[in-house]
C-alpha cells in the first residue's frame, strides 16, 4: 500500500499556484486526479486517502490600554506677593474670573512703602549733592596746588639770589606738599561720593520695586482657579499663594496607566475619555512621564483635548487608548501523543496525507505522531487515549505530559498539548482511522534510534512530531527507568 501511494508522482511535485482558502476543492481535485492517473491504486485500494478539512474562524482581538486620572491645569501659575508684611487692601478678581496679562489682581497697603521710597529718593539726592561737592573740593584743591607751587618757585629763586632765608623756603616747600595732599584727598572724596551715589541708586530702585510690587498684577492671560487672599490679611511669600492662575485657561487630563502598558503608548496617540459631568471626549497624548512610581507601579501621561473651555480642574476622567484591532485565526486546540513502548524501545508512528504540505511544495505524505482536535467539553487526556486507539490501534496504559505550546502565535490561537503515551508496540501496523471521517492512516513502529535518524535526516517535517521525539531523546533513559 505504501509503495503504491508513493507512486502518485503528481502529488510529490510542488504546485505552480494554489489557494489555501480553496483547500477542500483542491483536495477533491487531487483525489480525482489520483484515481485517474494511478488506476492500479484505485483497483487495489478502494479506500482512497482523503482529507479532513478543519473550519478556521477569523475573529478580531481589540487591544486597548485603560487609564484613569484627574483634570489639571496644563500650566498652573502661583501668584505670591513680592513683598511681605503688608496688609491686603483690595482684591479685584475672584475664582472663575478671566484675566489678561497686566491686569491688577490685588493691592497691598503701600503707606510704609511710599515713605520708604521717598526716603530713598532723599538719600539719593543727598548722594548726588555729595558728588557735586566732591568735584568742588577738587577744584579748590587744584587752586591751592597751583598757588603753593608758584610760591615755592618764587622762594627758590630768591634763595638762589640770597635775598631770603632758609626758613622761608622750608615754609614754601611745606605749603606745596600740603596742597598736593589736599588734592589727593579731594580725589578720594569724589570716589567715596560716587560709591555713595551708587548705593543710594540701588536703595532707591529697591524702594521703587517694593512700592510697585504692592500692586499685584497678572503675569499672563488665564483663569483664576484659586483665591486664598483676604482683605486685611497680612501678605506673605510663604504658605499658600494669594491666587492660582490656569495659564490661557488650558485644562488637560493627567492619567495613570500600569507600567506594563507604557510601551504601548506614544505621544500623539488618540485616546477616548469619559469626564465626569461632561461625557465622552477625544484627546491626544501630549506627554509621557519618564519615571514610574516605585510604590504603585503606575506611569503618568498628559492628555490634551479640544474642548478645554468646558473642563474643570479636579474632575475625574477615565477611558482607553485608541483601539488597536488585530485579526486572529481560531482553529481550536489539539492534543499530540507520542506512543512509546519502553520495553521494546520503539515508537509508533503514522503516515497520512496532508494538503498543507502539498501547498507548501512538499510531499503530502507525512510521517507524524498521533494528534487530534479537542472538542467542546473534552479533556485532553481523554482525547489523547481515544485518538491513539483510533489512529494506531494501540491502547495507552499511561500518559506523561510533555508540554503545551503555541503553534503560530503571530496570528492564530491554536495550541498543542503534548503527551507521551505508554503502549505495546508489538502489534502496531496496518491501516487505521475512522472510516466515517475518511481517515487513511498507515501505522508502523520504529526503533527509537531509527525515529531519531528520521528527524536528523529531515524526513520527519511535522513540528509536533519533531518536538515530541526530541523530548524523548532528552528523557529517554529516565522514561525507560520509570516505565521499564
């Protein structure tokens, strides 16, 4: 039977073009061609190999990142008094008022500040007068130097002619030195006067600024969100600010998301949020915090919306990131069984027709282990025992779980739960399978070493069979000791 099936050379050639979606039609066409081109097979083997087609359902998996948070000001400005210790006389705006840059928000008592400013002005005027006086002293000192120098010059001339005494010359010299010293002192005086003027300039500027700061103005356009100041209260730069201002009235959402979802969010992503008292609104991720809270393991993002005028700071908001739709093929789940005889050290293998192998350009007759679909309500162990008996005629006396793995997680949900089943391989062989399901399965047993050689040579191409046999190779001695 085997040799006759393998003489169907048309099945061993790769197809020029094949549609996987037309699997069932291709299978029927292949079987018809097989009957027409290999008449001896049709005559000798009435039970022709057939294909079981599994219905594959296509469904969508929608991935979204949940988030929740609070509405906050995008940029909040704290307005403190620039001078402390003065009472608040007037407050011109209240919570909810819109202000423009430069608008007067509040006024402090400025009587003392005005007096300090006037005092600083007077001191500044005195310093200016001191500078002028210093320059006058320099002029006087220059005149004294000129006069003393002239007297000394005349006295020296008279001394040369012998018409004056030495004491008179000494007096002239002393007078000249005194005049020179007076000039240097006058020059130092102008430097001191200029320094005093600079000091009073600074004091005057401080006094002017303090007086100016008694009038508190808005630093930007925005919405008053908090007013802590009260008329009569003493203004202080510590504690709570007099006002809080939402710059430009821009409100956004500060939301928290779990750390494992941060990688799924990027700036510019669209989000759908529901805001308490307002309803659903769309937003865009503006900022993603570079840190995660080490206690609650949450990351923070900022979300802007186009409907900022209706928003109020402090409202709760919750929602989701933009839905990411992914398609997944639902084909069900499968059990795989490697029938193994630890006494004879043989594995039971099957050979059957696989349309997928043909579509991929391989021979459609594949050497495999037992496998079957888990129907609704069935346990994997139940399927493993039933399929082994149906496909090989062998009864499983003991099952050992091997692993569960995903077949193609990139686009399918199908899993394989793999077992190794203890069987008696001495009578394994022949053609098996359920006639009503059109199964045509050739069964044979092979020594363990031969089965591994088939894997090494590439003759066995089925993934579940390769995984099962490689597991057996890793656990061969241990399994024989346990089941031997």
